[in-house]
């Protein structure tokens, strides 16, 4: 039985058997989505996460229930088939932060304040058991994707300098980020957040794409929100939001800011590698067009005096995303198999 037949069989076994199925845009993973329309106007969303392509719906279920238990807005679970990788979930609509800001620019600050406040609520909860830890070793390994994919692809050579980078970066992460102690959703940005103004407080922020949650530092998702690879967040708003978050979470300003900057470097290095890999291994060249923004975030954080040695190392090792560099990555689209 092919995947479509399995999907239709799953839907037929739910209360939505008579619904019309319309495809929705997917994301950077192997998951696909459909919107189900009933004749009475009600809608739901079908997640198709094929296990044979490495997808697993169980983490989504755990985190969705955790978020709902904190009073945050995650989709309610309507039906599940964990073995086959199908979920039927509440439809939270289409009002992504990224779209709302374009349509109503005056709401930008309100949206970001609400998203920051939702993070404070998230961090106040006791994390569910069994979450993996986003520790310095894991973060360093993922940051090194900038060498194994971005640097290697841009230069057309095997990566160089990666081991020396790792030896320097992992201790720095350990010194600045401490013990991971809160849930981090890891993709907390304007295309994964929905504006639900009819709800109250932090429930106005609809949460999506949180199945990769781990235990980490409370600055991580704030970096994800304010240094968005897909849209420009005004630097003044970023600084305002950092100050608001520090006040709301009662964090030490200097300690938090150091962690924020180092995690910015970590996250943006990882994204450089991921976007290059999405092009070269998965045939998705449009991600290469986002690399200059990610590079700009990286340089901004590396400008901090405490990171001057790391800045010198990375600017020596990693080529700037010039038009020629980006073209070279695109020329290798879908040509490089995963190791």
C-alpha cells in the first residue's frame, strides 16, 4: 500500500472521513501537511511524518501536551497513528507572524513581546522526562556543519580547520551556557508562530514545529526568534526584546547577554551548514538565498570583544557568502549524497 492510500485509510477511521483534503506547504523536513475541510466549515490539519524517512510523531505528541499543560497554544490532538506516522491535529489557522507583520507592520512589537512572554512561561514549567540535552558537545558538533557542508561546498574541498574550531568552541560554550535546564523548541521564529488574538495572554501565540525540543539554555529560543533566518528583525527591536526578557525572567544581564551572543554564533553556524546541506543533498536551492542574512547575524555577534579570537578563526576558515560563493553552492544542488 502506498503512502497516499495509508493516509486515506487513516482519515477514514476518524471523525473526518467525509472531509475534503487540500495540501498545505511543507517545511524543511520530510513531513507533509494537508488541511481537512468539513462541509460545515470546520477544519483540521493532517500531519504525514513517514517513519521510513526518519520521522517520528511521538516527540510532537509529548511536547504538544506539555505546552497545552502550561496554558500555551499548541494544536489539540484529534487522532493519532503513531506507528504509521499520521496525526490529525487542531487547525490553528494561517496567521503566521511573518504574514501578520507584512499585513500589519504596527503589530510587530506586540507580536514579538507576546512571543518573548510565551518563552518565559515555557521556561517556568518542569520539563517532561526523557528530553535529550542540547549540551556543549552536541552544539559544537552541529555548529561544525558550517565546515562540513558550507565551507566544503563553497570551496569544493574537504573541510579544513574543523577539529581546531571544535577544540576551541566547546569549552567556550561550556563556560557561557552552564547546565541546560529549560525546554527549548529550537525553531522558534516568525514562520512557526501563529497569531491568535482572540485568545488571552501567552495563549495568543500559537506554537508549531516543536517536535525537536530539547533541554537547553533559556537564551536559545530568544536567539531563534530575534535572529530569524527568514526575515529581518530590526536591531532596535532585538535589543528591546532582550532587555524585556531579562527583566521578566530575572536573569543576570551580563551573564545572559554573553550566553545569548555565544548561542547566536552556535545557531547561525549550524544554519549555514544546514542550508548548504538542504541545497546540495536535498535539492532545495532556495535556502542558499537565506545564507547572507545568517552570515550577517553571525558577524554581529562575533563583534563582541569577548569573541574576538573566535571571530578571527571563523573569518579565516569560512568564506564570506559572496555571489560567487552562493552560485557555487547552487551549482552542486542535489549532487552530494549524505555521508
